C-alpha cells in the first residue's frame, strides 16, 4: 500500500537551530498516527511541514505522491484538513458560520453542505451553541469549533495539532473517539499530542521525536516503555496496563 | 403542548451570546430608501430653499422625463449644476470611504483599520497634492485620482508589510505604522505647501481638511471609474474576506489563495480610497463608523456588510454635508472637521471598549 503522506529526508533549519534532522516518515490511510515528544522536539515543525505550511530547508513532503506545496490551495483543501493550535477568529461570526467556511473549496451543494456542517457541529458537541458569537466562547469551546470546522472539510487526510490541549476530560475523549471514527472510515489521521495516555489509548502507531529526529516508531506498547519515556522526557514514570482499555498506561512518579 | 415543547427546546439551546442575523435585503431596502430621501433633502435644502417636488420635477426634466415648467432658470441651475453634483459627490465619497474601511478591516483583521487612521488616506492625499503642485496632466482629468490611487496603493502595501495581521503587536503596531506614515506624508505635504503658489495653496488646504465644495459633473466623472472598479472588485471579494477572519494560515487551510486575495484587496481598496481622496481630500472616520454600525445590525458576514456599508456610507456623508452647509449659513463648515468631531470620540470608545473586553 502506498503511503498517503510521506516525508523524505526532511531537514528544517530555523536561524541557527536545526529543528528537524533527516526525518523520514510514511503515514497510511486508515491509520491513526500520533506524534509525541517533549517540548522543542520538533513535533509542531514536522506537523507544519506535513500540512504544507512550512517549506523544509531540504527534503520532500509528498501528499498522494505529489509535493505538498505544489498543490493549489483549493486542491489541497480537498485532500487535507488542518486543525492548528491557535484558532483566533476575528469579528463576531457565529459558530455555525465559521464551520460553514470549511465548505469553501467544495462544489456548492446546499443540502449536503448543511448536513455536513450539522454533523460536524454535533460530533464536536457544539450543535447547541451553533448560534453563539465566537468572540464569547471559552478556549475549549473555540477549540471544539475549530475541530468541527476541520471535520466539515471532509478530507481523506486529517492533521490535528494538539486537538485536546484546551479541552476538558470528556471532550478530550469525544474528539479522539471521533478521530478514530474517521480512521475507521479510511482517513489518514495524524495527531500531535502531549498526553501519553491519550496517545496510548487511541493510536495505531506512535512516533516519538527527540531533538528533531524520530527515536521510536511503532505500536503504543512498543514505544511507550518506562525506560524510553524516562530518557526522552527526563521524567521518571511507571508504565502499567490500562485496567480496561488494553493499552499501556503511563503514571509519573517522584 | 406545542408551546411547552418549544420552550424546553429553547432551554437546551444556549442563548447567551447568541447572534441574530436579520434579513439582509430588508435592511438594504431601508438604507436605500433613507439614502433617496437624504439625496432629495440635500438638493432641496440651502440658501434657496426648494420643495422636494420641485427637485424631482427639475431632475426628471433634465433626464428627459416630463417637463419642468414654472421654475426659474436660477432654480434649475441650482438643482442641476450646483446641488445635485454636490450631493452625489457626498454619496460617492461616503460610500467609497465606508467600503474601503470594511475591506481594510477584513484585510487587517482589525475593526480599527479605517483608511484615515492607518495612513492610506494620507498616502493617497500625497499623490493628489503631488499631481497638483507638479502640474501633472499625463492622464488628463484622471491624473489626480490616478496619482491618489497609485500613492494609496503603495501606502497600503507598505502598511501591510509593516503591520501584517497575526504578527506580534497587532493593533498597536497597525496604529503606530499609521501615525508614522501620516507624519511622513504630512511633512512632504508641508514642503509642498511651502513651495506652492496661492492657487495651489488653496487646493492643498482643501485637500488636507476634506471638503465637498469642488463638486461638479466633471469632478464626479473623474472619480467615478475608480470608484466603480474598486467597489465592484471589493464586492466580489466578500467570500474571501469572510475566510480571512480565520487568520491567513487557516484561510489557506480551507483552500483560499491568501496571497492573491491580499493583493486584490490592497489594489481594490486603494482604487476606492483614491477616488474618495481625489474628489474630496481626507475625510476621516466614515470608514470606521459605518462598517461598525452595519456589523452591529447584521453581523460581520461580508456578503451584506459590504453593500450595506456602501449605501450607509453614502447616507452618512450626505446627511453630514447637509449639516455642514446649514449649521452656519452662508459659510459652510469643512465636512472633514464635521466627521472628525463625530468619529474621533467614536474611535476612542472603540479602542477602550476593546481594551476592557479582550486583551488579544
């Protein structure tokens, strides 16, 4: 199976800082891949390169076999959606109006568009707040609005940069459950995440970065070992089995 | 039973901070009706007072519909040669300022981006004054608006480069750039004032204060193509302007060519500002006040914000002009002073309200 999204020999140098060093990564359709690593490991930079926002200093990012930055914005928007970390919206648009913008690049089809927008709002549990002024939303509500917007783009590749960072316990699970549903429907989902337990519970594959390079890559139970986490994060942890989920569980210890 | 069902559904829906979106065509209709009334009043009111019916008769006759018998030549001349061009000029300039304000606010993602406040008007005025003092006539009667457009374009591009939306500093950076640009163009204008002869001096004074008393069919014709081209271009960018509200990176994520949108917006708003400045000099704050009121009425969606600003701006300046002409007859208050008096405090109120509401 050919990978949907490929990074080949990716190097990113920002100023004198070598942020990504020769990163190779293939991600496939129908898989949920998480990128983890300590602050400054290069997760967000890799994410920006994969989404086509950042031009690598050398190397390539190929989306469906073609250089990601060679697509026209409209074509790209039909293939991949991006949930960035910052989602500041200017002016008092309603939640629903913001989600509707995701349909910009699709051939207009009012009934289908309305259905997709409604489904996306429901998936992010924002349907009841669809008429709210986005300027009055809390950080978590804004993040869920942005998630709904990402869903409404209905793309085969979905890139989520820390989708759970601003969310409460329930909505962290809601968002990742939905990301897994997209994977089940055949999407290629890439998630940058800090919470190792969420990564363990929801990923098919965990990619761990440190100092701009991939240091581990595989299923959660192989990547998330106490020894490796201790070394990469410089924090002692215990790894046990999750009581119900059948995945590793990471607990920090003194 | 039904009522209970409805009210229980209401309680599920979170209504706090809910936005309301009135029906756009209705508000547009009301605005247009008010504008027509203001235009007729603007022609009727003055030292020679005319009945609205007389105004309509004379205009209709001039347009070849019916006959205007029983009116003196003076009355016909006052209506057709003096006041009608004047109110139409007020409408065109007010409309141009409000549309460019709405477009620039969308481009910069900042509701304080009035063409006067951020320095676009100052740049365009410099172009107009340069054309006058150097006696340029390359484009005939379009030379002054053309120069205002070119200088406005360069200025807008420069402001954009120095205060890009999403960068650090935000509003503060934008306002500081506006101050700096206004200061630089101000001193160049000062130099031109210094070397100008008496007739040129009159033009320059008129430009820097903002005035409508040069109204004639000729001046209208000189500005109209710039206005029409610019407004049509801005109106066609309604959807991209909505997408820009997400920020430039996210606008690109949903499939907008942000670079192209940005260039088109800069050119289109410079065309509109160029038309306004060439015809009436720098009249401040219309571009700030009108889009803001329209947003409160119907929300920030540009599909209605832009046309309603176009009509609302025309309405505001036609009414302001009636005020400026009748406040202290027979002399008239320069209209720029008039709009500044209303707009200045409004600007401060906006600035302070934003400070208390959100820190970003």
